[in-house]
């Protein structure tokens, strides 16, 4: 492991809010053979099943577990090194790197970075795990300083001084777990910043069954599995009444008929609180235990997004799961507002959600059909922006998913066989019809009604109207492209 401070530079005035994570690099981590993903304050991963969205989130989950409990606990959670290393028939090392602005003097041009490299060597019939770490961060003054760890040995060197040596308790113990105990002068302060950031990152994956239940009152923020949802809501109500009122207003907009959200004490020796929903037409409030899956999950998401003092990083798996398309507009607004307080990385399958995002907020994920390796990003944000500018459309109709089958890893055209060769021409005819009214509107097979009519509002400001879908359904992102391009079936995503 190596810790290095760069030479002094005049501190620049930041032109954008500080981002704890600006880039994630991973090699041979499960399906991530070699990915390099740049993140924004709000980043949404979009792609078909098996494209690597979850594995990119799992990179942060693995590092968070390592920072909280050490490397052995992180590997045990994944059932050993073989289950995190890419299964491509070749032996190789796993490399993970994150860059960002974690320490006090990091900037966008001189970011902090943490690298973890894991490999396995066989000796006398036994497989030994070899690990190497590297920290790079900047301090206000002084020359460059480097900390190198080989096994359990730590060496701190400075250009004009004798090396200082330290020892770790075990060769399997990471610097994230041990080196924060170093003095500030030796580099402990910067490493403590890394450890605190990774330990406090929230990887939200609500357990709806647990979230329905009453929770004891600890005055805590929302847990990663949302099992203390009632307590988190009660804390928000007592400490931030304005945020509480805004949360209720947002939930009412998403749930027609909802009048109020009540928090009631639960009897017993332990202090606990339960959530009740007051709805029109019901003579008594409804317990959250009787609410729908989507209602409970929506409440957990909005709770995380309305907290005034959230963790520095929030990752959300399948953010659209269980939500009606009409709720997506409000959800995106809240994601953007919350991204001013915490950096957000979310994953989705819905192009209807992506239609409401800016190109720089989108990362398209795909999978190489020959090797199974994840291609992230499969299309650059510049190409998405250029396609939107060219067609005057929305992201899901201009950059993807219709072009997934025609793009290589770097976004350039790649000659691949199309499963449905007529879709491209039909898409172009439909887009022209909606823009100009010239030509005929293609008749899709198995017509139905699009549940998200806002997708088809034309460019002249006329009222949106429902449009027929093609084969498939809106949830899986398949239907007719153009104004409803988010519902288009594409050759690559048609596979289950």
C-alpha cells in the first residue's frame, strides 16, 4: 500500500460542488472486466438485466464493508475471493479504484484516490491472498510523502529523511482498518477521511417487509434496509418540520387519495412508533403493514431524499422498482435537489425515468455478447447529447436503447446483426410523423395504451396524448419509439 501527497499547489476556487466520488475503475470484479466510469452529483445507470449495473454498485458495497469490518469480512460476505474475481477461465488480479474529493484539500484537478489490488498465489497446495493498497491525497504544505505496505510491513518515506517503519497486526489487515491510527503528521488524518467516507456511505436497498413494521425510537437516520422507516420518519417530523411537510406533499402527489401520514406510539415497555396512512374514503387510518409494496418503497425513497443531513454518498438499486410512471417526474426532481447535499448513484431499467434526465446524468450499461463482460459506459454522454440535439427528442429515443445493438464499447458504430431489421426504419418514420405530421403513423402490433402520456408531448407545446405501444410492455421498456421512444423494444434488450 502506498500513500502519497503531491507537491504544493495553489488551491483553486472550485467551480462545482465537491464530489466524494468522481470516478470508479474496476478490473476483473465479477462482470466488470475493465470499466472506467465517471460520476456526476447525480448519476443514473440504465441498461438491461445482466449488464453490470448491480456489480458497479457492489464495488462500493465491497469497499464499504472493508472499511467497516476489514477485508476478511468483506470476502466472507461474498463467499471468498473466487466469487468476486471474474470467472472467465483466466487467473488474474482484482483491481478497484475510486477517485474523488474526500480530504480537505482535494480538488477536481488533484483528486484523492484509493486503490485496492487483490490476487491469489498457490504455495504448497495452499492459496494465499495477496493484497496491495495505495492512497493518494494532497496536503496543504510540505514535500511529497509516501507510505508503502508490503504484507504486514509499513514504510513511511520522505524525500530528504530516513524511512520510518511500522508494522500491521496481520498481513490480511487493510490500511483502511489500521492506518487511521497513524499520527496526522504520518498521514493518519487523510486515511481517516477515506475510512469515514466509505463507512458512512449508504447503499439503500429497502426491505419492504421490515419497513412495514413499527420501529423503536432511537432518533436515527434511515438504515440501508429501511427497517427503521418509522423511526426515521418520526425523527424527520420532530427535527425538520419543513422537510416533513415537503415529504408529505410529495407522497400525496404520487398517491392519489392520500390525505395525511400519521406517526403513532406503540404500546409496550419499549418506546416504538408506527406509520399510518390517512386516505379519503376510509373511516380509519391504514397501517403501513397493509400498504402496497410500491407505497412502502416510495416512502422509504422519499425519506432518504428529504433528510437534511444525509451521508456523503447514496447508492440506490432499482430505484424505479414498484413505482408508477407518474411518480417518476417528482422522484427525479427530488433526486436533483438531494444531490446538492449528497452524491447519488442509482440504477434503473426504465427508459421512462431516463427521459427526465440530462445527458451528463446518464450512464448506459451493456454487455458484450461474446465475452459477457460489462460495457460501462456503452455510449458516451457526449454522443447522447449530440443525438438529442440532432433529433430534438428525449434521451431514450436518441441515444438508446434503440442504438444499443449498433454501438461498440466506445460508442462508435459496430456492424452487428439486428434481430428486428425493420425497427430502425419504422422508428425514423414515426419520429418524422410526430415532428412534422408528414407521412403515416406506423401501426404497431398488439396495440395498447401507454401509461405515461407525458412522453409524447410534441415539440409545439400541445397537450400530451396517449400513444399505442408495440410488442412487450412499458415496464420492460419496450414499445413504439419516437415520442414514446422509451417504450421501444430494442434488439439487445429483447433477451430475458
